[in-house]
C-alpha cells in the first residue's frame, strides 16, 4: 500500500483492530511533534518494516535470562527496535504489547497517561526515522542485560561490619535522572524501583517510577520478554539503554515532553541502570528479619554491579510508594549497601518525608555499617522480650526515625508502649494484611478491636 493512502483505518487493520480502538493513538498523533500525517506517512511504515525484519527468523529472538541463575545477554539494537515495533503492533510472540493503550477511552482517568506513553514510543521511532530509518546510527551497537544472582548473606555479614563506615547521601530535590551538570549521567548509575516481574509483565496506562523510566528509555522494554521474575537473590544491570524523551509529572500527572537532544546526545545518554525490586510492606512486615535482609541484599548486589561502571548511584524512595516502605528505613538500607559496595549515593527526596530523611541521613553519617544494622535488623538482634516492644515502636508513625535518632544520634528513647497499645498495633497489622488479601470483614473486625483497645490510633487510621 502506498504511504500516501494510509489511514488510521488501515493501521487498525494491520493491527487487527477497529479504527475506534485507536482513539488514544489518534490523540497522541494530534500535536506538533507527532502530526497524523507524520505518523501515517513516515513513522507507521517504519514500524511495519522494523516489525517484519524478524518475523520468519526464530533464531533471532534473544535468549531469556531465567530465574535461579546469573546470566548476561547482548541484544543488537536493530533486534530491540524489531521487538518494540512488533509490540507496538501487538504481534504474536512478543511477551508484552502497547495495543491496550491505544483504546483507553477519552472519559477514562488513565487516558492522559496512556497518550503520554504512546508519545514516548513515537519519539523513539521518530528519532530513528529522522536519522535515516533502518540505516540509522541509532540501530547500531547493542544493549546488555545482566542478571546478578547471589545467595542472601546472613545477618552477621552486616552486624559484624565494624570497619566499614557509612557516608551520608547527597540529598537532591530534583528528579533522579537530572542534575545541574549536563554530563551527570556520564558518572552516575540510575536505580529502577522494579517490580519482581518487570513492569508487572505488560505496558499499562499508569506511571510508576519504573514505568516512567522505561517509557523515556524504550529500549528497556525489551527486558520484559528476556528477564524472568526476580527472586530474593536477584538484581539486574541494564547497559546501553538511551533516553529518547523527557516528561513532566508522575503517576496520574505524567505527561510526555520532547527531548531537545541531537542524535549524538541520544547516543551518549545511556547510563547503567540497576533494577531491584523490594519487599511489599504490609502491617510492618518490612521490619521482619527475613524481609530486611532480603532488601539489604538486593541493594548490595545491585550497587556492587553498578560500582564496576560508576562511582555514584542516583536513587531515591525505593520500596516506598506502592510498596509501602518506610522512607527512613529504605534510606538506611541503601546507605549500608552503598558503603559495602564502595559507591556514593545521591538521594532524590521530595515531599512529606524530606525532613525525616534529612535527620536520619545526618545521624547515619560516619557511623559503621554494623551500627546501622543494629537499627535495620533490630528485630533480629534485640533479643528476648525486647522484640515485642521494638516491633510496637517500629509500627508507630515515625517509629524507625525515632529509633535511628536514638541509637545513632543520642536522642531520647521513644516512650515504652502499654499492653493495650501493643495488642492494638498487632491487630492493626493483621487488619492491613487482611485488606491486602481482600478479606474486608476480617480487616474491619481487627480495626474495630484495635480502636476499642487503644483509641489514640484513630488519629493514624
């Protein structure tokens, strides 16, 4: 079919949909950056051509990196482009696809995010087209995905690290990937706050930190079909994945913004990225020894992999947000991991947690890893009847911050709990777990009992 005769109806036919299913795609192609004519006459034919490259080449699919073992795979960028083109068309055999984004209706609250993510993909394909299409320099070279796999170290690895001192993080008000220095990404690695199944296995109309990172660096999407679920012993190192678009906002406010980079700048903009998932905290479960150790291990092996390539790592509220982690607790885990790995941290800290992070970051500075371990692994090493008391104190709002400031900074000890508070906080933790499991009746019952025992909890719930 000649390019000049292409319409969105023919695009829909190529994908196997009705034209009405491309409503969000058509909106994405309604701006100065991506006009409908530009898409139909230039970008879509390139996508179709890239997608067809490997249709009949079963040996061209990249190897998978399975669970339970370390491994590394180099994927030519031309293969990555073919994978992304086929994902954009919903082709059979691709483990994820972008087609569901195209049909998000105009009255759906997720529609602006869907449009923004589509535009990020269009920016990728347009950059290739402008630079020569299938002969583009942007298709030269390869990306590398490395699964790091190592048994979780015992608590003694951390509690006996008396000779390793922690350096406070450089706190940063901006985005993780930004800095005043235009060349910052030449010296820093980035952290992907990953799901254990990268992106939960598909492209959705949402914008978590991981989804924003992948959308602005689309070559990362290829990892979804290569890297199997991350286990407790795993982290991932991405190399060579470049940024093709900018953005504003986060979550529901995420929007596409053009990147004023030339092809040369895109080629240079490829810092190493480490992907590490985190424990999903429910009712204070993040403080349990096994969970605390697992996340310490994640951060350690990820940072150690990055340390081979960079001296600093740009991170932030990993394991917080949707994962429900305590910001000060996750900061301390990353400070410990960075100290043992021998890298510096820049920590993006904005919002309500900023003040608490500043205080804990300050008292951690110059302390040993073992001293921080006495806080992070407190439920593992407090011993005897103190464990129950420590658990209750950690469940209080700001509980870990108070513990850290007491043990590391000499602040007064938190007041002891009463029997009523101890029982009530255990009930609240059980209620939160029941909510997560979808057992609303059990959750309500536990919350009511907790409030009856300790009415002061009403201000927290």
